[in-house]
């Protein structure tokens, strides 16, 4: 997969993309990430990327020409999603990450200041994404969030025992608790079941913990999570009063 990022702060991306899973995915050739400075595509000698808004008001607006020139020259003849990071976009969720991970190529534009000239949205961008209902200083951190969530889904990126399919949200539920050694820490013991060596019962316990944690913290997720008929009955007994919108599943 190739990901092109357009920003006026390329230096922000250096260390986050040079650590952990993203670093390894790049080294393995699973993803080719290129960060482009929009300023390099500005035509004037001051390399201006923003200007005052028509109609007045405070703040600055990112000019359209450098952004169009940057995206069009990097994209060439390819067609691919061109995503603007903005608090006005559709909400980023695990399902969005999964869909983006299927693309061969992605372009991410990081907005700054009060906003981006509307013609960028209308005639260049194909999608707008927000990472949550809060306002950040720009699209750089959201672009990093999206790259991280997408890259770890690429086959071979995790490359260890745990698969991304078991993560919180990938199953539609939150994950239950995890423990490692020591078996007793300050008098707090690891649940016996996890040390029983009984794989089927451990799996059942984990599923139950996952359902309980979701019920306690994010009951809204239960409406759309894949659940067996027995799990629905059990959740009702545990006090869940919300709707079930998904068809039931038979698998564990
Ligand atoms: N730019 C500023 N805030 C943002 C957010 N929450 N999501 C995406 N882009 C943003």
C-alpha cells in the first residue's frame, strides 16, 4: 500500500512513523509512506499556503492552488481516495480503517488554521474524515491516527501471536482483562481460570469478560455486535435493556 500525506508540518511525522509497528511495516515493504510539504508547491517566492478569508472574520484559510498542485502532481494518472482530515468529516471507526486497508493507495490532506478553501473540498477531495468530536489544531495527528489504524491491519504488519481480528472493536466488543506474571502482585492474584490450561473454558471466560466490559463501559456497542442467541439472553439477565440490531450468529 502507498500512503501520501500532504501537510505544512512534515517534521511532525518523523518520529511517529519511525517506531514500532509502522516502522517495521515500512521496513518490510508493506507500506510506502511519503510525506509532502504543501509549501513546496506554492508558486510565490514566500511560498504562501494561507490567506485571509473573503467576507472577513478572523483566522486564515488554506489556499487552494498549492494543495491542488501538490495532490495532482503526486497522484499522476492514478485514481485513489483523497481524504481531508477535518472535524466536519464522517467519524473514523474500525470499520472505516478496515475499508481503507483494502485500498492500494491513499492520500491524506492535513487541514490547518480556520479551514481549507471550499474548492478543495468540492473538487479535489473524495472523502472527509474526523477522528472524534473535538477540535485539534490541524489534521496531522488525525492523519497519524488513521495511518496507524490502517497499517496494523495490513497482512504481515503485526506478525506475532495476536491477530488484529481479536482487538477491541474488531469484534464489535471491548476486550476483557489481560494478565501476565507474577501470579500474585501486592496480594492481587491472577484469576485461576487463566492458569487452568483448559482452553475451551478460558475462551468462554474471555468472551464473558468481553461482554461484561462492553456492557459496563460501552453498552451502545451491544446493539450492533455479532452475538449468539444465548449471549443475548445472558446480557438481558445481566441488565442490558437496549436494542439488538444485528442478526444473531451461531459461532462462538
Ligand atoms: N482537524 C482538527 N480536528 C480534527 C478532528 N477531530 N478530526 C480530523 N481532523 C481534524
